[in-house]
C-alpha cells in the first residue's frame, strides 16, 4: 500500500526538499549510499574485493533537466573510471548507468543519451570492464534497448536490465538471451500501471522464474538481481539444470541490503556483485529503497522524529 505513495513522492520536488532537509535523513541514506565522493567509493571497491565481492558502480542521479547536467553526469563517470584505471582497479568493478541521467528525456534525448553514454562505455572497455544500462520506467525502455543494441555493435559486452513486472519482458528476454549478451533480471522498482505490468507480487515472482529459465537456457550471461531467498535458491537450481558453471552467471544485490547474503554466496564460490551507489543526488534512488520495504520507512520516520 505504502510503496506506490512513496514512489509517487520520489518524483516530487517538494518532497525532495523536505526529505533532503529532514534531520536524521543522512543516517538512513548512509545505509544505502556508499558515500558522496569518488574517494569514498574507491575505498568500498577495495573493501569489497578483500571480501571476495565484485561491484557495479552507480553515480546516483536521474531526471536531469539540461544538456549541461547530462554532460556533467558523463564526466562524473569518466572521472570515476579514470580513478579506477590509475589504481589498477578496472576488473571486478563495472559501471551501472541510468540513461535519464545522460539526457534521455530532453529534446532529442535518445541521440543525446547515446552520445553521452558512448564515451563512458569506451573508457570502461579501455580498462577491461563494462557498463550495464539500468532499466527505468516503461516509457524509456524502447530507447534504452535501441541504445543497448547500438553500443553492442562496438562493445558487445555492454549489459542491460530487464524487469519481471512488465508484460513485455518475456519477449525481451527471448531476444536478449543470445550469445555474448549480459542481462540483469530484476523484479522492477518503478510505479507502473496495470496496463503494462503485473501488480501482484506472486505474479511478478512467477514471471521472474519463467524469464530466468529463458536466460539460463539461452546463450548469454544471466545476472540474477534479487535479494529474495526463494528466487536465489531457484536461480541456483536453474543454473544447475542448464549445466552452467559457477562463472557462467552471477548474483547481484544492492549495497546495504542483506549484506550477510552477499558474503554467504561469495563463500560458496558464486560470483557476487554488489550494486554500489554513490554521489550527492541520492533522492530518487533512496526513495525507491524505502518503497521496497515499508520497515525502511518506519526506521526513517523514527530517525527523523528522534533527532
Ligand atoms: P523483494 O521481494 O522486494 O525482497 C526480498 C527481501 O530482500 C525482502 O524481504 C527484504 O528482506 C530484502 N529487501 C529487498 N529490498 C529491500 C530494501 N529496499 N530494504 C531492505 N531490505 C530489502 N530495478 C529497476 O527497476 N531497474 C534496475 O535497473 C534495477 N537494478 C537493480 C540492480 C540490482 C543489483 C538489484 C538487486 C536490484 C535492482 N533493481 C532495479 C531493484 C529491483 O527491481 C527491486 O525493486 C529490488 O531488488 C527488490 O526486489 P527483490 O528481488 O530484492 O525482492
């Protein structure tokens, strides 16, 4: 019930100002956001590597309003990749990007987002790593998949995300389960209408399993993005049935969520990648994490009241 309300608030400027200024917010934000600066996130990359974890790094931000902001987003990723290169941390650290942050919703946004993301993908490839295009709300996906296909002509290892709550995704998965593709499957984190998406949790989970089966039996590289213990167990079983070795798929979870499970899967020999978000424009990312689990909202409310 609360989830859709919080997701609606994630697009409100008034709420953004209120939440950002509230005392106690920072304490809760810190659970999900790895830091505000490149230096802070580099420390997390090193700590993660020491624990046997890989990362995918997200410079938080989305829904920008000017081409200059889109260029600044591109430059923030280039700066990050430059630091990873200098420190020899290229492998094991991938990038995740939201095309809305690269200008996708502005005028001529498709071309602008492609022009801004290409240098990031090039720079990542030059240090031996890759980029995954996050999935945002359903109105952006045709453009995201077209950009993904375009980038893959020169950088076939570029990944993308698909969301099991959308009716379209089973067909997208069949198309994407081809040799060399890297596909992260998630349930989906946006407020979507019943005309395009399952609303019932059980339906979303069943679709997740069907789609994961397609990916596992396909020729690409499935990335299982979930904290759900049932889906993680099913993912392991589907990989076994498809005859996949441990390095032929991976698990992904978000920084700050079920951290013990990250370590458990890595200790079992699985490739475990932690989606690590950092930066100052954390509001949209943070609100989606609150929407996923109402208990987070209670924790947030309590920390605001007790400050
Ligand atoms: P759930 O059933 O929601 O959660 C299972 C259990 O995990 C919960 O019971 C709880 O214990 C724990 N948990 C889950 N979420 C939280 C939380 N916020 N706080 C505390 N505990 C929690 N969505 C997109 O739409 N596009 C993307 O590109 C995208 N990328 C993602 C990348 C990764 C690596 C991951 C893990 C998720 C991503 N998501 C993305 C979010 C995803 O769509 C879900 O909203 C989110 O993962 C919650 O679903 P779940 O599969 O973990 O299952």
